[in-house]
């Protein structure tokens, strides 16, 4: 599978790409939401994993845009912590069309199960 990883943190992108490669997937990295959406439009992407906290267009906006532009691509939201303690970003992302949500740090097994559920 080709999996789009949208995260402004280079370490997260490269770490996730390494794990995905070890699982037999191809990771396509994007440093932000707009770049990620362009990559999704420009090539065959099977799953998109989107971080919630990014400069410019945030993850919630990216989920909403990607679901509207490329509805066939299952979207997985992810976050490393409470962006705002009064808002549950996992619930909001799912309401906007994300298929699942990962809370950083997550395990390899959690990643595998989440991807499998998103494409099922």
C-alpha cells in the first residue's frame, strides 16, 4: 500500500516511514496539509495519516479537505497530545470523516490494526 504521512515533524515522518516500510508499505511524506492534499490528488494513495497540530492548515482542516477532495482515501488522524484540553480532536476528526485516530506515541501493532481497520 501507498500511505501518505502528513506531519510537519520530520522525525515523525521518517520514523513512521521506516515502520511502514518494514510492514511492506510505501510511505509518501508531506510536510504540511496543503502539500499532502496535493500529493493525494497527484498520485495513487491508499491511506492518509494526518497529524492534527501543524502550522497553516491544521489537521482537522486537512481531514475535511481530503475527505471532500478524495473521498475514496481512508483517513487516519493522529496527535501527540491535547492541542486544547477542552476539545477531543479524535472525535472531531472522526466526525469530519476520518476512519480512525492514533494517539502518539502508538505501537507498531496499533498502527497495523488501525490501517487494517481503515481499509476494511
